C-alpha cells in the first residue's frame, strides 16, 4: 500500500525502472529533434501570446520537464501551444500593453492560477470530466483561434500598423482600409519565409522546416538591407536561463483573471489528455487522466516561478517525439536541456530575425492547427456535432475566448443530455426469416406484431432526464395494449426516478387487467429494483432472464378468443396453441 502511494506521488519512479542504455540513446536522439522543432515554435508562440519571444523558450524548457516527471504519458511533450497562447493574449491585453512588464506579471499570475485549478482537479480525481467535453469543441475552438492568430499577423506581413483593438471585425476593417500602405519589402520577406517552410516540408517532412525558413527569411532581410526599408527585427534574446520570479497574486488580480484561468485550465487539460490518449492508442500505453491533470497542473504552477506562461501538450512535438523513437519521458527532459544550451549560443542571432519572417511562420502554424479532415467528418456525420463546432468557431471569433470555450462545452453537454434524455425505444418482433425466429426491429424489417403483447427494447438510461420521454411512449402503447414487455438488455443505468416510473406503469397496467414485464435485466439495474423494493410493486413473477422465457410465461395470460381469431401467429406458442386446438 505504501509502495503504491509512493508511485502515485512520484510516477517517474515507475518508468525510471525501465531506463536502459539503449532507451537513453533513443531518447537523446528524439530530444535533439524536439529541441530543434520547439526553437522556432517557442519564439512564435510567445509572440502570439503578446509576450517577449524568450518567454516561449522559457516555457519550452521548464514546463515539459515537470509534466514529464509527474504526468502519465511516456510520449507527451508539454510546452507553449497556439490555442493557449491566443487565450493568454486575449485575456491579458485588456488589462496591460503586450510585452510590457505588467503584461508579463499578469501572464505569470494567470499561469499559476490555471495550474492550481488543474492540480486541484487532478487531486480530486476529476480526470473523467474531460470525457464529457466533445472533441468538436476543441476542433471548433482551434479553428477559430487559428483564424484569429492569422488575422493578428497580417499587420506584420503587410507592414502597416493596425489600431482599433483586438476585435476580429475591426481588425479586418482596418486591413481593408490600409491595403494601399503595404510595404513590399515586408511582404516579400514574409512570403519567402512561408514558401520556404512549405517547400522544405514537402521535400523532407523530418527536416526542421520552420527553422530553415526563419534562416532564409533572415538572410533575405540582411541582403536587401531591410531595416532601411522599415522592416522591424525581433531583437537579441537574453542569453540566460529562465530567471526565478514569484507570481504576484492579489485579490484584484485574482478577480480579473479567474474566469480566464479556468478556461485556460480546461483547454489545457483537454489538449493534453486528448493528445496523450491519441498517441497512447498507437504505443499501447494506457493514460491515467487524473495523473495527467496533476502533471499539467504542477508544470504550470512550477513554471510560473521560472518565467513560463501557461502550456499544455503539443500534438506536433508529441507526435514527432513518438515517431523519432522516444522510449521514456527522458526524451522531453533531454529536449529541454538541449534547448537551454542552445539559447546560450543562438540568443545573439535573433537580432537579425525579421518580424515579417516570424509572421510568415505563425501563418503556417495557424493553418496547420486547423484539423480539416476532422471538420469534414463532423460536417458529414452529425448535425449536432456540426452545431457545436460552428457555435464554438464563431464564438471564438466574435466573443471573448473564454466564453467561446464555455459556450462550446455548454452546448456540447446540452446535446449530450438531449440524446440521453431520449433513449431509443424500439418495437420488437420475431423475424420469420430466421430459423430461430430472432427478435429484431419490427418497424425497420416490416414485421407483424402481436395484437395483445407489445415488446419494447429500451437502449439507453432510464433516469430522471429520460422518464418523461419513456412515459410518453408507454402512454401511447397503453391505449392499445394491456400487456407490455420491456427488454432491458440495453439499459445501462436506472435511477430512483426511473425505477418509480416502472413501478407506476406496472400498477397502471395491472389496473387495466394487464401487466408490465421486464426481461434481460443487467445486474446493476436489478440491484436498484431490489434494494428500493420496486420488484414487489412490479411483481417478481413478471421479471424474466430473457425475452423467450418471458413470452412463454406471458402467453397463457392473453385473451384466448383474440388469439383464436389472430391471423399473424408470430410466436412459437401461437402455433402450439393452434395444434392443440
């Protein structure tokens, strides 16, 4: 017991035992690949978040190490991400000027608050909450965020200042009215960088296309003397490791940032767990959602003390990490330390990095996070999921981002409750085409039904949210039938309200001279009926292990005169009755 508790507190002790010389070699190679990929991404994501570029690298150094040590996935790489970066910018830009000291202070406070929320959710064993958030919410949000990200970079690509706030509508209005002010040198650098990244990716997907593209854009900027033509440069990054900085939290800051902190915490958890499980299906690893919550929470809490802003799992870096042959979370730790070493050498070189080149890189990043394949699947497969997708997408563009996430989640849950509150109720009848007269959907197969016994199969839960729908259907059937058999093999949940419904229907049918019969009860459903005393009201004699046994016992209770004049005779008992007569 004590040993299990230690492993829960320090999960790295579990995978630490599997480290070998060969695994360290594989993890080191994967770590080198990851460090090369995250270098340009970290700078780009920090710019999206409204922070100085070096803060993206700080986040890529500290966050993945803590998440690797205390998470459950062996391949998940945490750090700065596009979606959370855009939420950070939208949340704080209303209170402080981007890249200012106040902006950084609020970003670190927001990161700590989001991490604390994630950590508490993990300790509370609420990891299963993520299962109730539709993936369409994430897809819709990231598509909307990608459009916002692309829009925010157009001024860097065209070379003119856009005022009017962060409103999507106002930004596009300003772009439309300033097209005549395009700086051709700025546009040329941005297009060259973007085109180079696309071409390199097509030539060799394993090459660091973003890094090569940034070098190409920087070289072009240098040779055309871009500074003389109004091209802005990123500037030299500070060549030191993440500095220690205690997040400043006070009551007013907490009140201002709390709604956004919860939105970032929720979005980060959805991203991390979804990515971890996606890779886990390929690697054969089972992901512990609660442990992942704890790992993500700790990574953001600890990171906020080392100048990191909120991070989460990265699909790109995690996928590359797995494909590069990583065996354990040591790959994430190697990547972080290699990035630390790199910063000490490449920091002076960023003085030559033009902002239009970063704008081109960010445009490509924004495009790549849109899951066009999944969007097409949703549009074809489900009207409800399409509604969730579109609601989240347009809310992301036109509302505050935290409200977009909440709206998407709320509507996702509403549609889920609509589905569960209207379980499928199917009329069943034996199919004469089958030798064993298999019971199947009577309406779909155009089968004749017994005029005295209605057989219904309920697929779903009989609970407080669905009792009205089920009661309405039973009321319709009681207008015609006095005997109703409910096949419960598809009933996965029965609560007190559902049990009372069945008991009341049994009493109602008994008053009409008939009965309610139940068959194929699951153990959990039967336990509810037994412990609540509902079986006494329904009648022990009216509960059967399977429907064939039920029909055998119910048939003698049917009105014989109706049976004699019936031309359908769909049950085997009907034929035996005829032969006896």
